[in-house]
C-alpha cells in the first residue's frame, strides 16, 4: 500500500437524535449492512454503523442513458451515512456485470471515454468517498473467462490496458484512475469464492496488481462461500453445515501471509432456513472476523428474511419482525465481547495496535548451527514492527490443542502438540500453518537443514524461510508410516547464505498433515546429517525394514556410527573389513535386541 489511512468514526450530525446505537458502536471495526429493496430502513441505525448500496450505486443504475446521471438511489445510502456518523462504501466502479447496456458494441476508444466520464461523474458527485470497490469480480477462471462477464459483449478490458498473459493490467489501470480522483479513499478489490474455491487465484490477482503498482488498499472477501456444501457464489441456499472453522482460519491466515493485504468481509451471508445452522455459522465466523486483526470491517449482505438476494431470502436474520437465532447471538456478542475486537489495519476506524514485539520462547534465541525444537516457536506480540511486519509469531489455531500433550497450554495457542519424536512434536497441521523462531546465527555461511518429520500422506510438504525469504523451495515429505509416528530426517540444502546475527526462521506447511519434531541447522552447503556419521551412511539406507540396525560407540560411550546388517556377525565383519573406523576399541549394540559386542580395530 502507498500509505495507511486511519479513519475514525465521524461525530453525529448536528441535531440528529437517535434512540439506539448500532451493535458495533465503540468496537474497533464496523458491522454494516446494505439497502433493502433500494431503500434505507428506519431501523438501519438500530443495528448497523456502515452501509453499502446493494444495487443503487452500480453504473447501470446511475447512467442508464449515456451522459445522463441519476444518483438519487445511491444518495439515499450516502446521505444516511453522513447523517448518522456511519461509514459508506461505494459499490462499484468497474464490474463486468450491471454496466449500462449501451456500453455493448462500443469501440475500445469509446469504451475508454465512457469509463473515464463515469469515474469523473462519480468523483464530482462524491468527492469525499471513504471506501470504494474499485474493481469487482475480475478473477480469471479460464482462457479469457472471468468471474463476471468482462469482454463478452464489451471492451472494458482493452479500454483499460488489456490483460496480456493474465497480468490484470486493466485492474491496475482502474485503481490508478481511482487514486487520481480519490487520493484519500480506501481502494478495495472485491471478489467471491475466494475462500473455498478460488483462494489461490485471488491471492495471485492481488499480488500481481500490487507488483504492477496498483494503489490497492484492501481485499474484499465477499464471503458468500461460508457453507461447507453447495451454495457457492450463487447464494441459492447454501449447504447443510458451516464451513469448518479451522479451514476458515487457515485460509484467512494464508491470504494475509501471502499478500500482506488488509481484508474486508464485504458481503457476508448464511443462506439457511435452519435457525440453528445459521446461528452456528455466525457464532463461529463473525466472532473470528471481529477478533482477527487483519480484517478491517464486516458488511452483511441483507438482514430481512425474504428480502435478500438468495433464493427465498433465507439469509435474512430478522423474520416477520422477530429476531432469528443468529441476530439474537449478534446482539449478545456485541453487548459482551467488544473488548475482544482486534484491528491493526488502520482502515475504516481501526486504531493501530501499540506494537509489542514477538519474543523467543524461554527468552533466549535458538542458536544456529543447532536444533530448533518445533514446539518452541516465538511468543506472539501485537501490532507491527518498524518495518510493517506483523509481530504475530504463528498462524492462528482454533483455541484448543487436539493433541495428547499439554505443552504451552497456558498460552491457548490452538496448536496441536503431541508426544512423539524426541519429546514433543506439532501435528495435525493444515496447509498454510506456519511458525516463527527468533535465532542467532554464529557466523555467515551456507547451511543445510535436517528436518525431522513424519507423515502418513504422500502429498505432505513444507517450506523454510529466513526473514520472510524462501530459502528452501517446497520440500516433499516422504510417507514414513500410516500412523504419522515414524520420523525421518529430510535433508534441505538452503538456497541462500545466512548472515551472522539475529534472524527470524519460519516453517510453513504447504502440503497438509506433516508432523514436525525439529529443524537441525548444520554448517555447509551439502552437509551430512550429524546424527548419521558419513563413514557408514551408505549402510543405513540398506537397513530399513530388512536389516537390523547397529549403533557403534567408542570407549567413552560416544556414538560414532550406525550401520545395517543381517546379524551381529555381519555387523562386526563390515566394521573390521570396511575401513570405517580408526584404530581403537569399540562396542556394537543391536538396536533391535540390545545385544552388545566389543571389537578392536588394530589398523
């Protein structure tokens, strides 16, 4: 982002008298809603402190005839916000749907003139817009196909610079045009199915337009896809259950981690005639959105049963003048839990959180070379550091450890700790989970990491970062056992040198369900695993499942090697005849039976 704008709730207009305050009054982010059938209901301010016009601010609604602008419908929402000290969002400037029919068939040059005139007219009428959905639903879904029908009967894409190779230049141009007209507005990219189905495509779009210089300030997640089955963006009733809350948390965490872009929940609804299902979704999801610091505000997409865009209007939370269970829960939550609200975005009334740096677990940074025990991730801080990086040190869990170890139970991290490996491990990992570790590197150099991991899957994988730089690429985890309890050291030669001093190492799960014990950083670009001495490494690979394993100790009890053999006699013969050890007396110990045999190496 070019800059962070901190916008605080405006005071009530002079002379305004209100009988009730909206639910989120005094919270750190807004809870808004939309017009109902083109009108602002008299009870709007009883519940909501932000408004978006459902249809009245769209291009087709305002400029049905070229050059003739009718802002009256959009004015109803805008003026209500001004009169009540609420937030207003303009929805939307550029969209492949609900544009004027006269745009169809215009040449590229005429389309460019039309878009320019449209934006100029909006800027003249609303010069002080706070939030704008600049571009709506432009995610590519295939070859020359988008979430909305850009280019099917119009020349919007070429008029705004094209989309060569899927670079979204037309989106970039639209944002630059918006910034010229509204230098202080929050400019938002808005789209649907960005949680369950096109998460990666949405992340790709945001990162491409940012890299190309688009002045985008936030990512609007419509959140129509909050049910676990069916529904999609069509809102035709949804499925029978809420989207798994752990999945939702993982996805939101991944979007933030990969884009560093503040988010709005821009069109939230739960289309279910079942009061209990709807309430459960609200309870799990709205509380999470309110308490996630990277989400700047929430807009519900309609609240009157039978009068919302979904089939049958089942997403409404007031029915026949009575509160449905979801609305009752909303009222209770905001009455008792506003203090749980977190918003470090600085957008739409959010106040920057006073920064508290993340700290090494136990107060001391891990040493490199050396092991990082995966369970000892940093203790989270708050807000952002001087470089704008979040002080949060791990991806959010669901608040409950589902493992069999009570490690760090007092912190309520929601991380799943298990007994296993060398002591305590982290398991039941989902794609996108990550953990950070403050480290002290003894000297500059190249390093190899040996990651102790286990998986019963063939698709588990991970990445390692140093100061947010990917130094490993995606590393596949071999299937080590159906029960995820057989740990293997996976060798990871790092792609970049590490300088001496303080750094932050991050472990990220890419392919789900990898259990992790530790990361062992060893000096050297292609170092050998110190837990398997190089002189006998060749024998170990042969030992798995077929041979017995034999550990070799010197007379001081220090393990100096390990090898595989059919029996003790073959192990002794291999050591004596293989020039594997220097002169001295050693003990061979069978890992299977515990049998020990002493042998002398004379040469």
